[in-house]
């Protein structure tokens, strides 16, 4: 298998994982909306809080997935962190 095919397979796997996590984390939101639409009542106690938590989990997991599977993403993220750190570290020097 060529390197480009490996990269494509890895990218496809990452995309499937991101979509799967999105669907899992947002299923409760869909069920909640459908229940509200069909019954006309408000949400069951705690469902909104759980839905919000799952949204946060989804975003956190996506970042972790990108870091785990994306070499270019890791490199770009580290470069941004290095620049930000050097800017932050230089703040006291600029104040004098």
C-alpha cells in the first residue's frame, strides 16, 4: 500500500470516528426535540444538562481525535502554541 493510500485510509477513519461521535453525542438532542414536538411538554428534568454536557464532550473528543490522527494538525497546533507562548513570555519585557 502506498503512502498516499495509507494517508487516505487514515483520514477516512478519522472522519468516520468524528461523525460517529457526533451522532452519538447529538442523539439525545434529537430525541429531546422530537419529544417536545410530539408531546408539547417541556423536556424531562436533566436532559438539557446532559445534552449540553454531551456537546462539550463531542468538542473535546473531536480535538483529541484530530490530535491523534492528524500529523499536520498536531504540527500546526504546536507551532501556534509555540508562537503564543513566546508572545506571552515576552509580555513582561514589553512592559518595561
